[in-house]
């Protein structure tokens, strides 16, 4: 059972998710931890306030008939400690809320604590996983690709079979509202879902789900509201804009948009400095991890998979009219 708002435009306008009692969306560890965190915060805050009232009100006013100086002094100390504890937990809460609100939803990413990071929600894609750590490039091949561009030999496949024209009016309006090139939304949507709003949710190893046209990452399953095309496209577009804000100091030969798509696919960490492609190792510049898949790592979001994703979308941009 889903809650239906009286004003359907409100969730989309304010980026809200509707509350759902749908039993098909299982409870997750994320939601359970979030509930425990909030209950613990309320208990601590209530206890601190109770101690403050007890210290300053009951003890200091001598409600129990003992107005001795010693009892008044002890009541004052209790009240001060209580207020100190309350202020401490409030400051901690506000600090986390400012630096990384996702941590309060238990979508924890230490990468987002980095100063200047503006990413609030990124996605993960249904890219075919690599199961080995085999390299897809060598130092020599990375260097050889730079004159023409790291993604120059990649052919566009994301647009093949993608029905993006159906959603083009929504995409263009969303891009205008958010302030990005609509083509970025088109190629990302095509890569993630081929423009199919009914694409099956992708469950990730961490228990989260990738939902809808833009495969927006969510904890606790894909609610009906997140699958609404306007809402889903808007969330994906905001993630793209957040990725754009993180891309800077990209070396020559590495496409800037490639870094944007890499972040959308694998998160901000894929755009941090590689330990292989550095000036100390004979490269003209320091390269981001995704652009140097010499030691790509394991799993779905190893650097070979992320580079393939990023270069595919980069090659598709100029094919959109």
C-alpha cells in the first residue's frame, strides 16, 4: 500500500520519496540502523534534558525539602553536565548533517566527507561484472592513447536500442532546470536502462537497489515514487551535476566527461589519483584511477568496467542531435 499525495507534484518538486507499506520492498540493514540511530539520539537527548530539569528545577528549587548548599551545588553540576551532553550530541548531529547527510541515512561514504564534495546521491549501474583483476591496459597502452584521447577508439553502444525520444521533453526540461547539457542525461539513461521505465531493479552487494530509468541508487528497494520518470530523471540529473562539480584538473588526453560518467557509475573514489599512472612513474601527469586500469581491482566496479562505461558514454555524446 502506497501513500498517494493530494498534490502529486510536491514529491517531484522537493525531491521527496513517498512513504510505502509495500511488503515487496524488504527491510534492509540500512533502514534498521537508521531507526536505531534516531531512537538512540532521541533517548540521549531526552535523558539530557531530563537531567537538566532535575538538576536545575527539582534539586535547586529544593522540591524534596532539602535546600542545603551542598545539594544546590550538586544540582547545578548535574544540570551543567546534562546541558553539556545535550549540546555535544546536537553539535555532532549538525556536523554530520552538514558534511554528509547520507551518513544519517546510513548510506555511509567517507569519500563524501572530503571538503568540496557535493555528491548527495550517486548511482551504480548494471555493468557486466569483471570477476578477475586482470589488467585491460598497460602503462605503454595508456601513454599511446593520449595523443588521440583515452576514449578515441571506443565505439558508442549505449544508444543502440534506446528509446530516449519518448522522454526527451522531460529530459530537456529537467536539464534546463538543473543547468546541465541534456545530452548527458540521454546517454546515461540509455546506458542504464535503454530508456525502459520498467527495467528490473538491480540489487547491489551492499543491499541497495538501482531503480528506474537512470538506475538511481536507493536503500530498501524501489518505491513507486522513485520509478516515476520525472522523479527518476531529476534525481539522475542531479547526480550528474554533482559529478560535474567534482571534476577538475583532468590531464590532457583524458576526457573530462569521461570522469563525470565514471563518477556516476562507480562513485567519487574512481576519480581520485591512481597510484600507477603518476609523474613519478614516467607519466606526463597524474591520472585518475578509472583512466589507468593497469591494476583494476575486483568486482563490478573495477577500473576496467568503469573505463568501459565512461568511454562508451563519452563516445555517444556527439551522436545525439
